[in-house]
C-alpha cells in the first residue's frame, strides 16, 4: 500500500484524532491488541499492511511503519526504502533541531521518529505522531552526536 504522510495530520484516510471505532470501520478489527498501564492501546492489523496504530484513550496519536507496510511517502520519497544515513542527511536539511532518544531520532517539526537500522532489517521503523504526543519526550531529547549517525543492527542489548 502507498501511504502519503502529511506531518501532524496522518496518512491517507488515517488521521490523528480518529477514534478506534472510526479506524475499525475503515480497516476492520485488529488482529492483535495490547493495552498499556497508562491507558494507551496498540493495535496491529498485519495482513492488510495497515501500520501499527497507537491510541491514547480512544484517540489515534501514533502510527508505526516497517518495510512491510508498503510505501511511506514523505517529500516525494519512499522513506521506508531510503538508506538511513542519506535520509538523516536529507531530514537534517529540513529540520535543524532533530532530537535523539534511546532507540531513535525525532523530528518535532514534522512529527516523525525513525531509527538507524540498515535497509531490510526487521528492526527498521518509522513512526509518525500527533501534535503533543511526544511533548514529554521532547524534554529528554538531546542534540545529535556523531555516534547517532551510525547504522546499527537494532539490538538494544
């Protein structure tokens, strides 16, 4: 599937702020669901290549994509198939205030998170988020270091 990403809005007909019921009408019931202690719910639909969706309460706040999700189009590029270092260089020209956190790099200008795993890695992902969804993380983010530019295998161990 081809997903067109609009920062802080969503992709295609999946828009931040939708309810779980609205999403279910479009894409059916999730195959898997995980409820967190803070009330967040993560849904996966798998077979139809819908991204992993995360709700805060009943409101869609985040979406996660892997290379299995199809195409994720941003600035006319399929960023799921971009070399991580080249993508980082590209996004830095658009957002000079990128923040680094354990496991990823965030662009608060565009509502986008990603990691530096190689293409084809099952651990490579891109996340997009609604305005306000990562505000608490913003306080913890630090400026990028040279070590953030290294492609990793995705293992946090």
